[in-house]
C-alpha cells in the first residue's frame, strides 16, 4: 500500500471522548481539543482507530457500550485501555505528572522520583502496547502522542510485533544537564529511538533530544539540515523532526465574528468600562507562571502609576489536576496574590485583577480573546502554548498585542510579530505591558496581521500533514528548518 494512504492508528493517554461521572451516572463527553479536530477527518477518511484510556476506572461501567455509540457517530473506531485506580495513580498522576511533566519543563525540584511510579508506568505502557498489537496490522501507521506513552515502540518490538511508528512529544524536551537527573534516563532514550519518527514542537527540543541520544551513544550521527533529520545510532536509523502544533484557525476566527459572540464581546468590554483589557488564560498549572504574572501586574502599577484605573487584568485559570497537592497549593497562592494586589491598588469603581477560576465554554473564551487589548502569555516553560495562537485567530479587529514568553514553544514561530519577554523578569514584563498600552494603532495592526497570517497558514491541518508526510517522504529536503528563538541581550 502507498505509505501515505495507510490506515492511521492514533494512540494517546486520553481518547477523543471521555467518560464522565455526573451525579452517579456515566456519560460520554466528546473532546473539543485541536488534536481531535485535526485527526478525526483523517481517521474517518482513511479508516482508522484511536486507542486510549476511557477516563473511567470503575470496572462496572459499560465502557464499550457507551463509547460504541460515540464511535458510530464519529466514523472511526475507538479502543479503550482499561486502567485501575492504582494504575492511574502511578502512571498518570505519578510518573507522567510528578516526574516527566516537571522535569521536561525544567522544574526538577518539583519531581518525585518514586521507583513505584516508574514500574507502574512500564506496566501501563505494556498494557497499551498489547492493545496496539491486538488491533493493528503490518500495513497500519501507528502515531503515538505524548510523554505518557514513550515505551510503545519499544514494547511492540519486544513482543516481536513489526509496525511503522511515529511519536509526537507535546511538551518540551529538556537539555542534557536536566534530562540526566532522571533515574531512568537511558531507558527512556532506548525506548524513544525505537520509533521510526520522533517529532517535537521546536528545533530546540529536537536538538536537545539528539544531544541526549549522543551522550549515551557517542557514535550517533545525524544527516540533514531541515526540520527533519535522519539519526543513525549504529543499530537504529530513525527520523527526528520539529513540527510546531497549531489550531483550527478558521474555527476560532469564524466564532469571533459570529453575531452572538460579537455581542458577548461588547458586553464584556462594557462591563469593564471600556478600559484596556490585559488577558491571561491558562490551565492552573505551575508551569504557566500565573503568580509571576500577577506580580508583574503589581510591578506595572507601581512603576507606571498613570495606568491605575485605566487597565484591567483578567486572569482565567481553568481547574486542572485538582487532586494533586501541588496544584491545590498553587491555587491558594494565586488566591492570596490576587487578594494582595487588589487590596493594594483598588479604589471605589475599580479593581485591577479580575480572577476567574473555572472552565469556560468555548463561546465565552472566544469573547474574552476578542475583547482583550493585550494577551499576556507568559509560561515559565511550555511545549507550544495554543492560547497564543487562539488569541490571534480571535483578534478580528487586528488591534491586539501578543506579549509572549521566550520559553513557550510558540515564541520560535511568532517572535517577529509578538513582544517576547522573560516571565521571570517582572520589570521587563511590566515594561512590555506599558509599551503595548501606548502602542500606535498602525504598528499594532502590522504585528497582528503578521501573526494572523502565520497561524492561518500554519494551522493544525498543516501540522498533521507535515508530520505524516515527513514520516514517509523520500526527500527530507522538502521540510525547511523551523525557527529558533533569538534571545535579546537585556
Ligand atoms: O490535562 P492532561 O491530560 O494531563 O494534559 C496536559 C495538557 O496537554 C496538552 O498540552 C500540551 O500539548 C499542547 C498541544 O501540543 C501544547 O501546546 C502544550 O504546550 C502542552 O503542554 C493540552 O493542550 C492541555 O489542555 C492539557 O491539559
């Protein structure tokens, strides 16, 4: 079969539909993320399967029945991997979120290197690989997503199952000095090099990975100077590439100009008395730099007191991993900081920080994006950060300013038209916001048009095509290099 027409099998921790227990009853909720939007049509057209965890650990739930109806409507098969509560604790909350997540975001002091987590991670990866082996054939292309499932190709090989495999890491890949802290570092490298294609968000991530491989296998060589290179380690030859993920630009852009959302946007601006809106939208996670951002707003009001009463900082924090102690502590820290800053600067009729800790409906999120004059996207580290791209897609007025962390993957692509900042530099962020506040309309438009053009052309469909084409192409010269961030000397 022609390589590009093979059946696609997507493997990820979460399925595109999740089982949720609401008031004692289990229901199926379709996922709304960009990955689902992009992959669903490919799976439908070529025929395909999505393999993942259902989200339910209760053995009495009729998982297949519930997901069967979703599958029939979606037009592709879903196969679940059933996990016990203990497995979810060790593999997902433990190894994935308390070891790999902080380490790969350069926050090694937050890691809990528990050997029990590692063992459960391997057991669960083996369980996934068994399902992949069972439901796929030699002609299929198996595309594995993210750090939860780095051992898929390795276990398939150990079972003697030959499959063409690709892996995409959605989070950053750290530099060797950080990666080497991982007690199971060699095992992870050994597992990753078993994929035929290993994809990253940025060139920097790809190069960090290759440097780590070289630490263990000094004879490792690379060939190519574009986004995708061929890596040879003696026993193995595989590809490693940079594929910056994106969003469905048109979906966001169309929503932002829909009449009811235009009304919502106007009402939001009216409620905030048409002051300039500075917006932050994040999952509540310590990698997102929310406390630092609130402190930067405090610095802004101290250094530029003339902005008092003229701006509103709106921070939306979407609840996440609420059972984990560190996330509870972070929530308390943010509550406290918001209270402090508001206590320090508010006066009758004005509070500087509007803080919303909740899940927003897509329509409300788009209205916030469309209403915001400045988006403050300042993660301490981020694989890509799709909020940056969603903001641009929704900025139909083409008058907004994107202030973006140098440490978000998105910075490499957006640096020419965004205002890049170091999120740890509170004074620098405050200066950037002040400049953006005073920025001339013509300049703002020029920057936003540049950003929108880029996200429009490099959208999520472009991303899927690039990854799949690069997996099969005979000419890697077809994939031009992806930019790297240029740090300013400040
Ligand atoms: O909530 P989880 O299931 O634990 O997943 C964590 C987050 O994963 C996704 O973010 C990552 O992928 C994005 C798209 O490639 C990337 O922009 C981001 O930097 C990565 O962290 C997902 O988008 C989040 O909603 C999940 O919460």
